[in-house]
C-alpha cells in the first residue's frame, strides 16, 4: 500500500513538473531591437523572436560568474543592442515578457551567455 501511494505521488509530481516546463519556455538570445513596448531577440535555434513589454515586466541582471552576491537590479534602460538576455514569458500570454534577465558581459568574452 505504501509503495503504491509513493508511486502515485511521484507520477503526479512528474506530470506537474512536465506541464510547468511545457508552458514556460524561456527565450535566450541577443537583443536586436528595443522599443517602448517590445523587444526583439535573435536566438540560436528559433531565429528572430519578439515579445511585448508591459509595466509588469521585471528586469534583473543575469549574473554568470563571481561575485555571486552582486546587486541584481536592472531596468529597461539596461536593454541595449547586442546584450544577451533570457526572457521568461507570462503564463497567460507567451508573447508577453514576465521576467527579463540581462547579461552585462561583452560579446566575445568567455562569460557571454549567447556566444555561438
């Protein structure tokens, strides 16, 4: 009886985690254009992707190496052409950015997350 409950709970957890990952596919790429209410990104696999920016979009610094405890605050002004970003879409609309992490690393450096 205990084994069947454990198996059932494990299966339910697996299904839940799988469904969460299926809904929220992050977009990773280099910024190619920024406007007041949208962001365009060039990704490795998907090509050009566009997302809408809202007043609820959260911006964070994408920290890729030490010091890990550095300030992670960022804002829309940090979105510059060529910067590597990862975008988490909003749950209700995948074309709206919920969270954008912005790398401050220069293209071509070892720490640049979007290098080919």
